[in-house]
């Protein structure tokens, strides 16, 4: 269901927004580039914060789901007045504004990222910066995954099984969700290793830097207590060595790790 807030006259109140800080810009979304990027009428490019969309760069030109994501963003924001609210970072490396986007239609505001996730054309990213926002986005993604709509009907976006590291490794360099039972949690130097295989040198694992452990704890996630629990990790898959011996994901933020098993 769309998140809608109605304002009327003198009794209008500031809505409670699921994501985003203060307003940083507004304008008309005059041109949709892809499912995560559009151009304002003043020429500035905007990148949607908090979500991962099917990329254009792919062996076949465009990843499965790319066209559907673009069409969904066009339907939600194309030609409409949009309000941009501050994300975790102000700009990406290409100079695009990174923001949470709300479409204004009459007196209604529609949360664009939330609608894209609920429609199954996007996945929650690995950089949110707000516990309440992360919970909102993850809940919307989970609803689409349970309903098996959009990307969740495509094997290219299936949640990968941590017990089959070769399958995970095949997604090297790509954003993925990986789920499995944590066998052990170990510390070495400045790093905490979350191991999904009995031999860390062969199985899938995730890492958390000890300097970030406090932020995970503040989000209610005790990293060291994950052994024996079923966990879902999201992020970009890397290979442990140049030879690509086993896959891993660096978890830098709490929203990258979910206690799973329900959806």
C-alpha cells in the first residue's frame, strides 16, 4: 500500500516520513534515465538512495529487470513534482544528488523507493544510515519476496545459498543476497569473521570490522552471537584471493545482516 499523507489548510501537520532527512531540493522529474536515476527540470541528476536496481552494464547489455525498473520509476515520478530528502551521502562519485524521493500529486506524497521495493523491481541496498528507514525498506522488500513478484520470480536475483559457495562466487562483483546457517564467528586482528562453512578457506563468509561492532550493537545486532543462527547477508560479492578461492561480503552497516528464516 502506498504511504500517503494528506495536508489540509491550517491544520496541516508535518508528515512522519519513513526515510530521508531535511528537504534538499525539489523540482520536476523531467527525464527518467533508468530505474534509479532521473533528471530534474534544472538539469541536475538524481540517484535514488537506499536501493539497488538491475544495472545497465551486463553481458547482454541490460540486466534482467532493468526495463521494468525504469518503467516503474517513470510511472511513479515521470513528469511529476518531486521532493528530495537528504540521504546518507549528498552526492555519488558521478556528481549525482543521492536522495530519498517523494512524488507530490495534489496533496499526496508517495515514497518512491518504498513503492519500487513493494513492486519487486528493486532490492534494499547496503547503505541506509537510519535504523527506522532500514526497517521500512527491508519490510517492503520482504513483502515482495514473499509474494514472489518482480525480481523475485527471476533466478538471477534469487537469494543465494551460503552452503554452495561456487554459486555465490559466480556473482563476484555483483550485488547479491546470501543466506545460510552461521557455523562460527571468529576474530582476527581488527576483523570479525562470520563463517558459513566449516573451513573458512573454502566456504562463504562475511566480515565486520571491529571498529563498526558498536554500530551493529546499537541496531540490536550482536555480531558475535550469530553462530548457530540462520542469517541473510546483502552486499557486493568479492573473492578472498586473486585466485578466487572463496566468496565473501564485507558488512559495513547493520542493515546488511538480517536474522532470517521467515521470508
